[in-house]
């Protein structure tokens, strides 16, 4: 079993990610986040907001509506140009996203697999010959989800679910200027859902039709864009290191000029070595002043910025660092999943960074049927629960409980035993080293504070 299969199985077994609508046979590439997955996801989202918005003086956050006026998407070019190249199998009408012309040297893997798996009996001399005869010519497919406002479904009330969070930040640029004292350079940040009707989603939560973006539009002077671009690329790499992603698994890909999006003058994709190949994890784009100019021309509103000191009026240029939340989560799951040999047995352990771990501590009574131990353990669990996400656990032998919490990434386990009743001390065990220390029951909260502020495990007492 390869790493991807192991992680997918572990994610479901331990309540990180479930297949969507599973009891009804599922829905293609739809995923639900379970009790541990939602905590992990929230921790990543909250930490990103803390680092990139709350701790900075040059950043403001918004939370815009998912459904926007259609004129927004017309002005941005999405209605006309937000397309993916699509081909269809004439035999079974299954559709695929492809890049470039189909040839013997460029036959996408998913088409090859489709033909070999579904049409093996029909394949003549070669898969390519079958593809030439049975794969229809490419067509453009608009990926925006269309719906309607109100009770009548007609063109007059057609709207779209947003395919990206960026446009709301441009549309609100004037509101930000009018209601806040901001000076260039400054950024607008947003975390929110986007929706794309992907032709071929897949690879677990890597490519889905609904996903969450953590995105920044950073406004600056045109003459300064190169410095800001370099700065934000470094900040994105620092974030990945903070998430525990090994720098050996990431690389920067400079998008060739001929492949740049219509709004971009320079784009770097930060790629990650997924088990299914080297794929884009994040993107950094220099969008010039394209978006603000488009919305100025189409709305008639003045979206320029006036420098109060130089009394200079200009349209800012934009650097866009874009982070996918689900892709971050997938990279974290892949990085954190470990199998270790311990005393002849395999220990599965999720080595999440401390700040990211879904459960911060578990509290065990040594024996689940000893009333005094249970009472003491529950009391400590409740006291800690006012400050940290803590779980009380009395199910099974103590060794099994340790392994269970290793597997879900709980950094610290606190055990209440018979010595606790006599000297009021507890055992604290570390997930990564499996080392143990003995501290006073009244010192546990302070020990957790030290640990989550970065103290080494043995020094907590």
C-alpha cells in the first residue's frame, strides 16, 4: 500500500476526512471533515489569520458574500474566459480535462487509464489509435457553477457561485479606503469557500469542486512590485516550514510567459511532491493593476488611491499570495503520518506541529473501573478543558490508549494512577519521544502552557 492509500485509509478510520454522502453511495470527489479533521482545518485557518492578518499592521481582513453581482464576473473576464479544455469519449461520454493537443507523445494519463480500463476489448493496435478515433475534439468548458436567484429560473436572474475569493477584495477596495486609514503598501485578506465545476477532480482532497482559499491581495506601487513579490514568496515558504512541511518536498515553478493567466505578468507556483506527482500547492502572482482597472471601467467608480503626502493619484498594482486550505491539509497529513518500529511492533504516529494538533492533551485514569482514579482524571480533564482541547479516555489498556492518541497526533498524554491519590502527582508522556515525566497534579496547566509556548518536553516540570 502506497503512502496515499495509507493516509486516505487512516484519515477515514480516525475521523479526519469522510467520503461525502457515503450512506447514499457518495458523490464524486465530495469530502466531509470529521471531528479531528475540522479541528485540524480550523487550527490551520486560525493560525494563518493570526500570522498574516492580526499580527500585521499593513493587513485588513474581510469576509465577502459567495454570490456576487454578475457584472463582477463579466468585468473580471470569468464569464467569457474561465474555461478548461474538455474532451469527451464518444463511446461512453465520459469527459476529461486536457492540456495541449492529443498525440502519441501527449496522451493524458487519465485518458490512457480510461481506455485501458473501460474499453480494453475495443482497443485495436494501440491506445493512441483508439483515442484518435473515439476522443472528441477539445471544447472550452466554463467551470463556474450557475444558479438562479428567486423562484424563477431564467437568464435574468442567473448568478454564479464565486470561483475565487480575489474579486471581492478588488470590489471592496474603495470601501476599505473610505473606512480605514491605510497607506500603500497594504493588503486585504480573506478566507472563504470557492466553487469550480472541475471536469476531472480527484486525488482525495487535492482537487475538489468546493474548496477553501486563504488569499491576500497586496497593493503597492508599480515600481516596488518586484521587492514585494520576493518578500511574499519568502513569507509563503516560512509558512510551509511553520506547518511542518519539509523543504525537500517543495520547489518553485516559474510559469512560462505563454502559460500566464491573462491578468498576470509573473506567477510562481509553489509545488509539493505529492505521491501522485509534483503538483501546485500555492500560487504567487503579480496581477499588475488589471483588476482594479477592469472594475473601474465597468462600474464607473473611481478605484484609484491618493497619496496624502505627495498628493499623487495612482492605481495600485497587486501581488497575490494564494493558499489552498485543503491542499495545505493534505500536505500536512502526508508529512505528519509516520510508521515507526517500537519493540517489534509498528507504531502509527501523526507528528503534527504542536500548534496544529487537533487534541492538545489526553487524560487517562490508569484503570477505567477505579472510581477514585476516574473521578480525579475527570476533574483534571475538566480543568484543562477550559484552556485547551482535552479528551478524557478510559477505554482499554493504557498502552492501547497511548497508541490511539499517537495515531491522531495528541502531543501529550496525562495518566492518573494510584500514586496520584497518595502524592498528587501525575505522569505526562510525550508523543514524539515517548518519554515520561512526573509532575504535581496542580502543575499540569502550567506545564501545558510552557509546552505550547515552545518549551522542550523534559523541562516542563
